[in-house]
C-alpha cells in the first residue's frame, strides 16, 4: 500500500491550503485515516482522524479550522486547513490503519509553512 501526500506549500497567516492523501488501495480497507504533523524540534502529533464510519476527531489546536473530508471514489483523504497560523507550520503526514491485519501505513511528508 502506498499513500501519497501532496498539496503543501507556503501561505500567509489566515490563508488556506488543502492537503491530499491518495491511497493505492481502496480507503475502505482501512479502519481509519489520519493526518499527523511534526514541527522542528517537536514530536509528531495527531491532527485529524476519519474512520470508516465517517466519524471524525480533531486536535484541540485545529478544531474549527481544519476538516478531514474524503473522496471514496478517488481513494483520497484531504486535510482542508483554513485560518492558518504560524504555529501550523510543520511537515504533514498521512497515515492509515488496518486494525484487523495489524498494519498501518505512512505517506511521505509534505511541508506546510505559514508566514506571519
């Protein structure tokens, strides 16, 4: 399984970006898909999750600003980021989990930089 993340870039404070995570396998094969991020000198943190039942969960720091929609036909999960802040600057990674198989997968990171 390959997860390909893209869509990062440089944006000003208050701007928006949409990250995409395209899976080589049907996203219905995963129990959940997530976006993590890692800022320089910090631990990787969970940003948003969407389950196979469309339940979503967000880190407190992004609630009300980020959403995690998906397109089942395209096997793609997105991270829509609005009202971006400099503290959102990080490398963003997509991740998927298949609990029954006991495996998970990571995509390559995509850099998001928010200028003040």
